[in-house]
C-alpha cells in the first residue's frame, strides 16, 4: 500500500504530513500549516509564499529511501 508524504521547508520550520492519496497528504499538510499559523499568531495565508515549495512523494513500506528517493 502506498503512503504519500507532503513536505514544506519554510524559513524556520520543516513541515511534513502523510496521507493515503496525494490529495489527503496535501490536505493534512494545509491543516497543519493552518494550526501552526494559529499557534504563532500568523496571518491565515502566511504560507502562501511557499506553495511552490510543497513536495509530495509516494512512499512504500518495506522499501529503503535515501534523501527521499527509493534505492
């Protein structure tokens, strides 16, 4: 079964979220980013400047990865 990992590396924090589809991983990441924004009193769209930096990768159990890539 595949698992998708969404990541965003912002200036001071690295974020990651997981889902069973690309869409659910991205949604989980956005939920986490919104929660982070509330915790740090950021504007609701604080992460909009980083949207092009979001990466979503498919991960598989029982497989080794190096630097985020399957080996």
